[in-house]
């Protein structure tokens, strides 16, 4: 369970602008956070990787995160993610390993009355028949 103190520290990081969203690369959101106290000159990299089951795997390279499941930077980025309405659902992308492995299984049959390889709009659909 996350303590109220940890949540308060995370919220302070957000309020003070000590964590920021950098970008999204595929299914990974990238953030950076500023260190404090003895690490005040350090910048930490925080990532949130969306898994295929829509769970988020968070990582931070701060000292605390090496020995604990949660750190204030990751919690702060979770707050920031909600504030910025960043996507929290897995999205199959063309450069995604899962997509490339299963793309042939993702064919959608739109209109079974179309003939083989008939062009519909700008997309070519290969239709299969049970009669073959």
C-alpha cells in the first residue's frame, strides 16, 4: 500500500514542476524527474510501458526504486499521466513486435460478397471462402 506521505511527495513533485512528460514511443511513455537533497543535480528517467493486457510497468532509475516497488517519481508521473490524459491502453503498432507476429490473424472481413482481392476504397481486401 502506498503511504499518504509518498503520495504527498509525489503531488509536490507535480506541483513544483519537478517531473515532466517527454514523449510516447510506441507503448512507452517517457518522463524525467529532478532529484532532491543529495541528488538535487540528478535527472531521473521514468518510463511507463503499457503491456498487452493494459497493465502499466513503471520504472525509474532513482536509488529508491532499485529497492522498492514504488518511488515518488513514478507516482508523480502517474498523476501527470492522468492530468495530461495520456493513453493507458495497449495499441498494436506496425513496428510493434506483437503486431508483426500476429498481423495476419488481424484481417477483418468487411464484405463477404466482394470477390478475391477486390479493391474497396484504397484498401485491398483478400477474401477467403469456405467453398475452397
